[in-house]
C-alpha cells in the first residue's frame, strides 16, 4: 500500500513516529511534510498529499497539524479526496466505514502520540461498508 504523509511544524514529531511505524509494517510512504519545528504554512505540505490521493499515486494520505482543521480544509479542496479530521479511533473507524475517508487528518495538539498511532492503524484496518453509505459518499463530490 502506498501512503503519502504531510505535516506542518506542529506535526513533525508525530510524522516521524508514524512514518517509522508504517515503514516497519511494510508500507511505502512518501513524506511531503516539514522535518523541522520551525513555523511553516500547512497548505504547502498538505496539497501534495491530496494531489497524490486525487491522482491515485497514493492509496491513502495522512496529514498532521496542530488542530487538524486547516490541513483537513485544505485537503478537502481536492476532488475525490475525503479527508476526515479525527481525534479518537472510534471516529476514525466511522470515517472509513461510513464516509470512505481516504485521508486522515490528525490534530497533534489534541491527541497523544500513542493515540495517533492507534488511529493510523484503525484507519488502514477498517474497510468502507458500502451499501447505504455508497450513495451518500457519491454525492459528496457533486459540484454545484
């Protein structure tokens, strides 16, 4: 499985831990995030992740910023991207099961690192249920 990951300065520590965790599991991970704690603009690191998911260059994406909100809003500007801002593994599971989320947005300032790792595992272990949710998900990308 191919994963793209991006982060701003608030997510650097989490990104390195998640990257190491995923590579140990055999995932191929492309790192678009900053490797520094110096202040940067999150869209510069989130757009490449969303573009990879949108173009199918990556199967899934992970984005990390302080609140998760800015990164999530940025990713969801891309067609075909369904980024979910999550802070518990239960929300992660529902985002995959019901919304077929393909990017996980993690709020580093509101989750502990072990919790974030658990969320990542849940994200990749949980399948989309389809069924009644399929029609709803198909309506997400409809442009007005």
